C-alpha cells in the first residue's frame, strides 16, 4: 500500500514538474519573442525615420520646425496656406521595398512609446493581430487597420488597432490619456504617409464596448455619423476624458486608436480629429 502511494506521489511530482517546466518555457519564449519584436521596431525607427523634433513634428535641414498647416478639405474652415514641400521624415520608399510593402503610414503619439509603422494586410484582416512588421509570429503583433478602411485616411472614420502590451510597447501607453492632466497637456498626434503629415487633435478618450465600430455603423449616412460624433464628445462610459471646447461635425475626419482594457470587457479608445495637413516630399 505504501509503495503504491509512493508511486502515485512520484507520478504527481513528475507531472507537476513538467507543468512548471512547460510554463517556464512558454514565458521564456514569450519574453524572447517580445524582445525580438521591440528590437525590430527600434531598428526600423533608427534606420528609416529621422528629422523630427521631440514632438514628432517635421523639421527642415537646419532643425527648424515646419509651422505652416493646410486645412483639410471639408473642415468647415477656410483653406490655410500651403507650405513648401518638406522632406518626409519617414523613408517610405526603402521601408516598403526592404522591409514590408504593406506598411502605408507611420503613427507618432508624443510623450508615449507609440512610434510605429501602420500596416494593412492584403490577405487577412487579422494577420497583424499576431504577426509583426517582419511577418513573423509575434505576441505583440503590429499596429494595423482593416480592409474596410482606405489607406489614405480619407474615410470619415479610420480605426487603428494595437495590443495593450504589459511592457508598454504597441498601444501599451495609450491609457496615459486616462489621466486628465496628461490628456490636457498632450493635444496632438501625428500620422505620416508617403506624401504628407496628418495632424490630429485628441478630442476624447474613453472605454467603448466590444462592438466592431466600422461594421456597426454606416458612416455614409450623415445622421448616423452625427450621432456617433456626439457620443465621442459625450461618451456613455465609466471612464472618459473629453477636451474642453472640442467640436466635431459631419465634415470632420477622425482616427480612433483602439486597444483592449486591462480588465473586463470593452475597448480603450483615443479619438483624434484631423486638423491639418503638411505636404511632404519623398525621402530619397
């Protein structure tokens, strides 16, 4: 009887040891995988992105900021002065040729760790959910949009997705905007495309539900879009921050940065209103 109990105990201990080893191995693999992902994005930023100031604004060859802004068409405001074309701080030609031809823009959110290429897969809406910019399997995935969005940001609503990573990578620092002081102090975010820089004013940040925004609303209908914008400025949410004095109308275009929340259901959404464009010349 004692020998039988001892044998059972030995088997249990072996099984527990295997579980511990397997868990440890998985955690090690995940850690290494995330490290490789972070190193790749750092390599891209250092190799293909340059000539910006600390806030992500383009600068000229002397380090002077480009201050002219072109008002987006349909913004309801008078057209601004078109500034001379400045060199693009992102070398899209090399980036797309050497690294990945599905990279179509670059996102910068000042005073966060968000400084990444944006991709859209030609084969699957969810490919970059668990694949990096190098197309290898990555827990961190990539920042991406889906087929229902054009890649020139001409849609009324563009949604960009990214994981809420515990190490702060990808959209892991997007919840900085839940702090009213941070929200107040950080007004702008920037998207670079091959021919221009898009300037967005962050107008609100809030927890939305899990519904797929672009599949749930027909934004071609003015009334639907108007109601959605009203909710952006007056969120029905347990947690929200809205910029004082912010306005939105059906002529505006917005971008929504979407990530999962730390607990429970829902999505943490940071909404930016397009307020200007700066033409950029391709980088050789």
